[in-house]
C-alpha cells in the first residue's frame, strides 16, 4: 500500500505542478499586459513591470491552486483509466474508500502549500509590489475617492483605553508608501455626534505606541471643547477632550501649531489594510481590520466573507480532488484524456464562478459570512459524493 500511495502522490504531484506552471504563466502574461500601459509613467520602466508581476505570483498561486489540483488529478486519473492501471488496482482489492484516502493524503500537501502562500508569503509580497510600483512612479498610494482616504476612529478618555468620549473621522489626501500621511483632516465629534474640533495638518508621521506626530497644524475648537494653554505652549501630551457640552454655545477658537501629538487606534497597518484588496490580505489582517470596523460600528460583511473564504477556499482542494476521482472509473470509450481534461477545466471554472457569485449574493442578501464562504464547497462536495456513488454502481 505504501508503494501505491507513493505512486499516486508522484503522478498527481507532477501533473499538478505542470498545470500550476501553465496557469501561473497565463496569469502573469495577463498581468504584464495590463501593466504595459503604465510603463513610462515617471520612472516606471519595463523592468519594474516584470518585477511587479513576479512579486504578484505568490498571490496567484493561492488563487489557482484549487483549479490546478483539480485538473492535475483528473489528468492522472484519466491516465490510470486509459492504461487500465486503475482497473488492475481495483482487481487487487483496492476499494473506493482506499483510493479516496490516498487522494486525500496527497491533497493535504497542496492545502498546506496553499495556506503558506496565502497566509505567509502573499501578505508580504503584495505590499512590496505596490510600494515598488509607487516608488518607481514617484506617486502616493492611490485612493478610490478624489477626496482621499476616509476611516473612522473612537476617541477614549485615556488614549486607546478608558470609556468612549466621542468619535473621529480621518481624511487623508495621500498615504505614501513609507507610511507618511499628507493632507490630514480630522473631524472629532462628541457622543451626541456634535462637532467639537477640526484639525488640519500638512503631514503626519507615526511615532509608535498609537501616536501620530502632526506637522503644520491648524486646530479649530467648537463650544469651548478644550481649555487652551497660554499662547506659545503646546497641548501637553496625553491631554484629552473635556466634555463641556451641557450648554449650547457658538464659541469657536482657532490656533496654529508647529506640531502636535495625536493618540489614535488608527495605525499605518490599518490604513494600508483599508486600501488593500481583501483577497491579498491574510486571515490575521482580515480579523484585525474586521474587529476595528465592528468597534467603530461600520459595515464589515465584505471583510468577514473574505476572512472565512481565506480559511475555507484552500480546503476546497479536498472537494475538487474528490470530484476528480470518479474520472478513474471511466474507460477510454467514455472519452479520451483531452475530453476529460476539458471537463475538468469546465468544472474548475464553474467552481470559481459559483464561489464569486455566492460572495456577491451573500453580501447583497446579508447571508451569514460563514455560510456564504462554505456553500460552494458543500455544493461541489455533494456532487463529488454523488459521482462516486454513481460510478461505483455502474
């Protein structure tokens, strides 16, 4: 049985490797074609485009590994059927359960490889690729809105701890690749959502310990929200807003400061995550950002679905390889190897389309994120079990 297991593993691994190389070559070619339009902008040259595409390949490994495992396993099973090897294995007392167990053990390796690329490699190479592209162009991180990046923060009485005293909206015009913020606007509200301060700064640098150093600051206080120190003195570090909103007043005070420290739960990592594609984030980053959105009472369904998909999609390799096993029971008169590979490609494409469809339907219909992520795998698992039942009895 060990020899048979090794034979299964070697043949499936070779086929999956060649399919994976083919799929990665195709996706890399498409990425490079898309980057050609950006070549020549600033200092972004063709060598930068090649390096950028190369650094995106780990993310594509995570994306195409399930399809590569499916097609490679179908190719191996079809070869076993065409050469009657699988028939000989069955005649030698190998049951369907034993064959499924051997395929399952091979699938474990592919699942682990997929997790490594998705959780350890891609979250590091994807940001590096974006920083390479931005630094070569000499531009800042691009944002979805012309007004810049927006995010929300909670104001607490003691830095990042203590009871909540209000909320703060961040507006950043540019978020540079080195983590520096340019064109910062901070809108701070009390617990009754009344504006109590407006802070604008030319730039901001993260100093660690949840502290931002704002430069060239203009601070506007509404309704005597803070007692101002004498002119020429800065606000002591750690000083918090006083809740003096018991009376309505139109008092407004404005001052300019060379620098100012701001304590906030927002960090460069959260800002970079908020502008990243969830598909290129690790499960840990998705969990952290989802928790941040929940604390600020913001919609997090999209990131919750991405989190569960990040955990479940690699496990779909088990399902797809189980779906490939019935092809070993089909004799050559049921179609040649090329036809079976074509069917495998169609199954893989169908899985990817249904997986994407369920993600959008779950987001629109507010389905539970876990169900949205696992439903396509359960559907194809039912198909795999049904196909195995049918071929074993026919």
